C-alpha cells in the first residue's frame, strides 16, 4: 500500500499559519504518507537565504529560511519523521512572497526537475507556472510524482497541460500527478486530463472507498464571485495503479480547516 496527499497550503497567508503548519504536520505523522504534493508554498522575498540548501535541483531559486516546505520538513524531523523535499519557484505572490510548489517523499528522489508549463516566464506575472516532476521509490516500486498549480481554463490551462504532457510522454514509470488544477470536475479541463495520452484516471472517481467531494467553498482567491463548492484539487494516477481509497481532508468537519483549499489523500495498491 502507498499513501499520497495533495494540498494547496495557502502557506503564510492564513490567520494562524504556524498552527496550520503544525496541524498539517500532525496529519502527516498520523497517516504516514509516502509522498506529499504542496502548492502555494511561500517564502518571504526579504527573508534570509538558507546557506546550504537541503536539495540540489538545478537552476533552483534561492531557498529562504522561512520556506513553508522547509519549515514543515523541519517540524516533521523534530517529531522523528524524515522526509526529503524539493521546491520549484513560480512567481511573486501578494507583492511579498516567492510562491511555488513542493514535493515531499519518505524516500530520496532519484531525479527531480522543474518544468515551465506556462506560456510566460516572468516572476512578476502570476500566470507564470512551474511544475515539479520527480522520481522516487514507493512501497518498493519506482514512481514518477508531480506537483502542479495550474491556471484556469480561460487563462491557458489547455496549453499548460499540453506542456506537462510533453515533459511526461516518454515516461515509462507509473505516474501520480497531484495538485490544484483550477478546473472543476466535469468541465473541459478535467475532461482534457482524463482523455490524455498519458493514460490517467481520477483517483477520487476510481477509488473503492470515498469520503468527501468539493475541495473549495464558494469564492476564494482566484474564484471570486463563485457561488458553489467545487472539486478542483486532484490526484490523477496511471491506469495500472489500483486506487483503494480517496478522502477529502481539512474540510472543517472531521479535520480542521487549515487553508482556503481542502486536502485530498489517496491509498494506492
């Protein structure tokens, strides 16, 4: 069995980010996830650099001491759990943060790369998107895992997805693609992913045991004037992977609300 989690963390933007980080850390310790994908992973622009970065992703932006993924990994280590992580920078958020995506894994990454999936490459343009692709071992099997934060359908999702497809099309190991897709279930963006030549399925639809549904409630950043709950955070997996369970977490019901998105976890055979 292998366990995965994806969450758009909202990082340091929440009302009590330290509590949210520790709540996330406690859930990771409890569930013992193999791989975790995080989006909106922030660090202040003006905070100090980490002198020795704990990973070696080529062409990576400077890691700062308050990087949310770094602080999470440090918290987990204090509690006795070692996770390897990597982070890719996309753009400046709210005029004061470097914002990107991260991957955490219980096993070391055998390869890792950041892929520019947006048409623009300008840190001052929030449409700039980098997606993390890495290989790691899960339950004795090599997997290719992805953390992405994509644009809305009207804002170039189609071309972003095709750029990611191009980066993955020659991949011969099973895929687990996680993230904030900003394209709800049963819309053209969701259908585009399911029809992809990568041969993917939506883990929440494929699972034998499911709890929860929507991952955002009404209008949040990027979904202003939205009046309904939507499922926009997904874990897509290769067809050959058997999904046992899929659960929505951090929804304010059975587990605390720690972001403006809920998390999604899945258990794969």
